[in-house]
């Protein structure tokens, strides 16, 4: 810096050194345009190479995620075994003589719907009754249920079946 080859700037306790650009030869407009053209050409070349790289990476990812020939052979064999077992199961079901008739099925569905409706009705009545009792009860709902010995569906993980 003392010899004048580099410059120094002081910012508080820090000193920054940088090249003295006045010692460098000035570039002509033609050289600057030539450098700008070269930069544009290199930028275009960079874009092409990046695009090519992305395409190759995508292709590599596809190839790495696809199955090899031995893996496919094992998969085909496993699927054939599954197919054979399902075919055998289907034949056993078809040959069974204890099929459920549509009338029996309809009767069971109606009964299930009746029981589900009754379950909902009784649960609603019990909930309303307990809520009425709890209005004047000084303790919490949980304490009341423990004292009386009430077990709810939720305590046992029972869920009312859907329609």
C-alpha cells in the first residue's frame, strides 16, 4: 500500500486492501463489446449444459428407481403364486353350498339397521339424562361416572357403526 501497488481503506478498526485499478490498462469499447459477446456466448453454453445435466439426472433417477430384470422376475413369480392362491380360494368359495340368499342378507341388514337405530336412541336418552343430573352435581362428570360405576362406549373404544 505504501508503494502504491494496492490501495487501502480504513473503516474504524478494519482495513480493506484492494487492487489499484488506475494502474491497469483501460479497455477499449471494442474489447468491452467482445468480452460482452463472449460472456453472452458462455452464458448460453452454460444454460445448455445445465439443461442437459438436469435431463441426465432425471433419466438417472428414473433408471435407479426402476426394477432390474432379476427383481422383475421375482415379482412376476410372486404375483403368479398370489394369482394361483386366489384362483384356488375362488374355486373353494364357488363350490361351497352354504351361500347366503339375498333375502337372508336383506333381513340381516334390516336387523342391523334396527339395532343401530335403537343403540343411538338409547345412547341419546342416557346422555340427556346424565346431563340433567350433572347440572346440579357439584363434582365433575368423570368423578360422577366413577362413583356411580358408569362405563361409556368411549371408555372401551367402541364406535357406533356408520350407516
